[in-house]
């Protein structure tokens, strides 16, 4: 991270930042609010990318892990090698890690600061991720210790912010974007989830939430909208069944909206690599 420190200033927390060997672009999926569809977007985006790339998906929502259920892997546990390395689960060509694969789904996690930082360290350093083009990270809601820990520990390619369209969610979107700015992590774009209700067999789009000022705000921040994701029961039913919509209904408008996000991420990545090459 490009912060200059005078010899007298306090230690730069970002000095701990170390790449994960073999792991390419690390992208966090975040939001200010809970329940807006972060995990849904993270899981489906990772699956969509995994059709063409080597992808890992880390559930960093230590207090409320969703990944085991979303991927149909409840009660599955990861293997730990004699060297204390953790082998991620593999589903649909995707490497998965969640606290839920170490402890019971219903066990309440009461860790604070240092323990959280340690857990994040383990996720990055002790999981055998192997060679990955992308590591997608599903974050808890808000702007807390886990976000900070992530920003301090690994160099990130960027963050995606998920929101619903109404003004009630906007204040939290602003907080999330402000947080990423403070820690110098680019916001690659926003996904507007539950943008409208789609009903099967009809072109009608029903606004579930009134569209607020999110478009004007994102435009002013120069943050592109990567996709508008409709609300459709296929998404929630697929999630409950543990076979996310990108896998179970790949031709649905919802899966296609996610594929659009993954194409945009891939093109941002290759433009970024090209620009770096040209600097060499
Ligand atoms: N586009 C959508 N259409 C239908 N249901 C959705 C959609 N997005 C999310 N959901 C459902 O809303 C609930 C909350 O989503 P989730 O991804 O867990 O949110 P978060 O991770 O932000 O808390 C889940 O039951 C999920 O299946
Ligand atoms: Mg979640």
C-alpha cells in the first residue's frame, strides 16, 4: 500500500500486507447492510468465474457463515493435514473455505479483535489454495474488524458493493464505499440486487423497492453498475437447495446478470494486467 511513513509516525498496519503465494486477484464482495444478497452474489460470481478460471471462495462472515448452506455442504468439514494445513472443499471446480467447515453451523462465534485477525490469517496462510486466478471473499455486513483485517493482510484487487435500490440502503452503501477509500482499495463496481421483481413468463418488471438516489451517487463516485439482478424465486430456491442459480438455472436472466458481472471483472483484470505490462 502506497502510504509513506515518517520514522516517528506509528507503525503502518498495512506493512503486514503479504500476497498469498499462487493466488491472483483477490476481490471482496461487501455491502453496508445485511440481507441485500452479498453471499448470493459472491457465490454465484465465483461459480460463474470458475467456468473459465481457477477460483477460490472464502466465506469471511465468521459470525454468520452462509457458504456451507449455499453450496450444499452443511455438516461437511475440511481436512487438516499433519502439517496443520487446511484443504479447502471443492465443488463445481471451486475451492471453498468457511468457518462453517471447521465448527458447527449453529455454534455462536464470540471472537473479538485479535482472534478474528488470527482467523483471517489462517484463512490466507494455512488454507492450501494452490494456484488461483481469483479469490472471491464474501464479507459480513458493515465496516468492521474483518474488513480492516482483510485490507491489512492481503493486497486486494478491489471490492464489489452489493445493494438494493432504495434510499434506505444508500446510507450503508456510502459507508462501505467510504471504508474502501480509506484503506485504498478500489471499488470495481456495484451490483444492484433485487432491482425489480421478475415474474416467470412475463416481461413485466415490478419495482419491489422505489429506486432512490443510488444511480446519481454511484455516477458521482465514478463507480459503474456491474449488473441489475432481478428478484426471482429461482435465486432463493436454488440457494436453499445448495445449488446456486448460476448452476441450477444457467439460462435464467438472474444467472445471465451474474455472468455479466464475471465478464466485466475478467475484462477489468486483463486491462489492469495490460496496463501493468506497459509500465514494465
Ligand atoms: N435476486 C434475488 N432473488 C431472490 N432471492 C434473493 C435474491 N438475492 C438474495 N436473495 C435471498 O435473500 C436472502 C438474503 O441473501 P444473502 O445473499 O444471504 O444476503 P447477505 O449475504 O447480504 O446477508 C437469501 O435467502 C437469498 O436467497
Ligand atoms: Mg451473507
